[in-house]
């Protein structure tokens, strides 16, 4: 009994009951309006049908024909309409009305001759005096009332429905930000890994909001805003949700596209309303995701429109106008900082730029641990090996790999994930799933095997190349007929010129093996040529590794966090020389690859034969055959024994 009383007195329950009552009243009003609109539509439709039927069943004849019908005894009944000078007759045979308009108006006005003729023929007649003008005016008014009444009811009904779903026309300028308080997002800083510097910067903001006294005591001011910048999938939105989970203050979350509307001035109105709400609930945090939707530069280079520029101007004005002592912090996220307006990035608006970049080796291990904590992992799982093999992967990629590994484990009938599942999930994310329905011919299988073996062999023969982890000739869904998986022995942040040249030589080795073994080339080296050309061009235009051009920047990079597109910064004549230099680098590397393969043709044939037979071999198996053919007896250390145990899962 006490519980019932408590629930009834609960303000939340009272609000729910009030909302339910309002919803019922709204539904009742909408139902009534629907009935009224339907009734008006039926009446108007009925009048239109009657007019069509009347027009279809009416036939107009001359007065002479009417007299002949009377004399022939074909008329059953007559109605004389004096005001319209018309006679309505009903024939004996055709039970329809026929209107007769006579030219002899005098006869109808007098009516004596007409009456005598009708009485003589024994035809029943009636005389009607009607007000034609008044009846037509009333009918026209009624038609207009019904038509516009139906349109008004229909438009009002649509307005009510729109009001119910989006707040109505009167609320079009209101902010539709979602408000999170305390831990409603379910995400905290413990759920974010691999971004320690970003978490540290955001932790300071949260701590400032919790205890501003210790900062103001020394004279420090609360930063107005922080801009989260980084590639897609690195966790910018996740960090913002973690701030919502950590902060014990209201958290406004919305996207930049929420400000954009077709009506000029709506976005600016929403910005004003957002800051008005924030000041009323201060201290608080405002998060704008994809801020580049409204924050693009106002110059003509990137284009724009009046609505977006007004929204940006209002945002700039509001960020200058609010008082930092009230504790309002603005967070924004973007992966296109190069297109943002300079006025938005200056100190005093977004005081901090927090880089949320791709995680390093340690960060990838931590990310894998976060996503693997709720997944049953086997005893042989080594997340460090997975992190080492996924250089350049972002947080969303790693989360996808863990999920794919769990799905693979379920498909194989196991209740835990093994190291083999994880490595296979890495391959699925990088190259796609195996295409079991694509069966290569014997000739194509041999070409692909020698092509991939050429990559692996040249990589092993070079000092600065990365070690081979796996070779396969199983086709994948992303288009590859085979590939060589290489993983660095350690995380690298700089690349030597020798290492870049070794990569180009490795990319050229597949085509070189085809030419040496089969005497012809195929289309299978398209992706290798693309990557080799990209590295060689970057060496010339960006890295200053060309003896001809030296330390000159010839290309710049735009959208570095997205596609990283290169933009030329030189003349057409210089561009021609760059093409010659790139072609010369690749030609030298291709000749070097052919030389290495020719000198080790026996090893190439041996490894390719094993690959054709087994379709996939591990890096350990590859190196075992290579060392055997070279006569090398490697010294096996404890570390290598441990690594060998880990890679046994590749045999699955």
C-alpha cells in the first residue's frame, strides 16, 4: 500500500500520467478532425457526382421538337420553369429528364398557348417559379466553403501530425540537443583506451567543472572550448560520451547537421536557444559532433550559403558572449580541421585542439583489451601479436576484429575465441572473407602462387624489409586472389629511405616473378603498381629523398585525416620531371627484384610448389624452407620458441 502511495506521489509518475492524458486528448482531437475532413470530402464529392449524373442524363432539344413530342403523345409530364425559360419534360418511354430551352420566350412568359396545348394532349404539367441567381450563388458559395474547408482541415491535420513528431512549426528554431546527466551514457574514461593524452586533457576540463576553486585560486580560467580532431573511428564521439559519464553536470549532445535547415535564420535561432538553455543549467558541457557541417570557412574556396554562414556567425558570437565563470565548456569533433573557419579556431573560442590519432602499439593492445573483456578468450590468445599485425588500425577496426573473431568461434562450434580466430578476423577486416565459390584454373593458380611467393622471397632477401607472417593464394571478397601478410617486429614512427626502397622492390617482385617464370605478365600486379608509385612519388615530392629535386616540397596533403589527397604545388614542367624521376625509381627497383628472383630461382620454385599444394603457409614454414634451401641453421632462442608456439594456430 505504501509503495502505491509513493509511486502516485512520484513527480516522474505524475508527469507520465499527464503526458499520457495529453496524448489521449491529442489523439481524440486528431480523430475528430479526420472525421470532419472525411465528411466534407464526401459531401463535396457527392455534389460533384450529382452534377456529373445530371449532365449525363440531360438532353437539350428545340421547342419545335418538344411540340412534336406533345402531338405524338410521347410526353408523360411537364414542368415549366418561368425564371429560366426552360421546360423540363419526362418522356413516356425514356425515364430521364430532358431540358427544353425554347427560342420563343414569349410563349413561356405568357404560357397560354403552352397550357392549351398540354391540356388538349392530356399531359400533366406544373409551373415552378425559381430564383435562378440566388440558387446559383448559394451553390457556388457552398462548393467553395466545402472545398476550402476540406483543404484547411487537411492542412491543419498535417500540421498537428508534424507538431507531434518534430515539435511543430513554432518550435522550428528551438535547439533539439539531447541532454545527458551524470552516467546516462553508460561510458566512462575506463571504456576509452589508447588515447591517454586526450583523456588527460578532457579530465582537466571535467575536474575544472567539479572543483573550479582550486584553479581560480591561482588565476587560471576555464577553457571555453576543446576541438577533438582525428581520423574516423579513433573514438572522438566515444570520448565525448565518456565526458558525459564522468561529469556530474548536464551534457548537451548534438550534431552540426542539427543546425542546418532550409529556412534562413533557423540555425542561428537554434544556436541562441542552445546557449540560453546551457546558461540556465550551468555548469554544463555542450558537445557538437561533426562541427565542420556549420563551421566551414567563409571564403569562396569552399563555398557556402546564407543559412550556414548565419549559423556560424551566431556560434562565434555566442562563444564570445558567455561567461566562463558560469562553467560552460564546448566540445566539438571533426576529421576536417583544414576547412574550419579561422575565427572558430582562435584562442578564446576553441582554446584547445585535442588530437585523437591512430593508436600506437601500446594503445592498440589496450583497445583490444577493452573490447575483449566481455568476450571469452582462450589460453593461447596473445593480444600483443594481434596489435603488432594491425599497424595503422583505429579503435573501430580493432573492435570489429574482436567481434569477427567471436563470430568465427561460434561458427566453428566453440565457446571461446582462439588466436587463430583473431588472426583470421584480421584477414577478414583487411582483405575480406574467403571466396569459396571462386575456383581458379590450374594455370591461374600457378601464376598467383609464383606471384605471391615472389613478394615473400624478395622480402626475406632484403635487410630492411618486414618479416612475412603468412602467404596465401585463397581469393578474398575484396578482390585479391592472394596476398602476403607482413608485420613489423616493432612499432616504427620513422621510415628510412632504404626501407622505402625495400618496400618498392617487394611490391615489384610479384610482377618480376611472373615475367621470369612464365615469360609474360598479367593484371594481378595492379594494386602493387599503385602502392609502389605512391611511395616513389612521396619520396620525390614530400620526403625530399630525390637527388634531382632535393629538399623542395612539390606536393601538399589535404584532408590528412580522411583520404590524404595529394595536391600539386609545382608547375607543369616540374610535374613532368617528377613523373620521370618516379618512373626511374620504380624501374631500378623492378630490375633489382628481377635480379634477386633470378639468383634464387630454386627457392622460388620450391616455396611456390608448397604453396600450390597447401594454398596457405605461415611465416615460420616459409622461413624454414628458405633457411633449408640457403643452408642456414638459425639459433633457436626461448623467445623464438614462444613465438613458434603462438603461430601454430596458423595451421588451422
